[in-house]
């Protein structure tokens, strides 16, 4: 059992490392409404195609995204919707932390007056 746990923790760390890039988070966010072509993502994310392709390769290697080819076009989609849910939950936590930080700053400012 311990070997499986260790393997899962290692895989978890690799996925978290891949998701530590703001560009990759933006890519996943762009895919939350369904698959997109590389060309569409280049335009919407305002990235160079080579740069986008490098980030997509990392995400594909870890099976965070999957591809479909249609002629010369390659389409990407999130490989598992649970990844989108996980990102959304983490984003909610961060927004709550920001809101709490704002409340703390407001409280400190009121106390100084």
C-alpha cells in the first residue's frame, strides 16, 4: 500500500508542478468550455504558437489535456473534467483568502484611526 501511496504523491507533485505555471492555468481555463484549436488559443491567449505548443506538450505528457486531429488542425480539450473542478475549487479558496486579507487590512486601517 505504501508504494502506491508514494507513487500517487509523486504523480500529484508532478501535476502540481505542471500547474505552477500561470500560462498553463490560463490554457486550462480556456478549455473549460470545451475543446479549442491551437490557432484559437494563440489568438485568445495572445501567445506565440511555439510558446503555446511547449506548454501544451507539458500538459499532454501528464495527461492533463488530450488532443484530436482534424486534417491539419489539432484540437485540445481537458482530459478529465475533475481537473477543471479542482482548479475552480482552488481559485475559490484564493478569492476567499483575498477577501479575508482585504477585511483584515480594512480592520487594521480602522483601528489606526
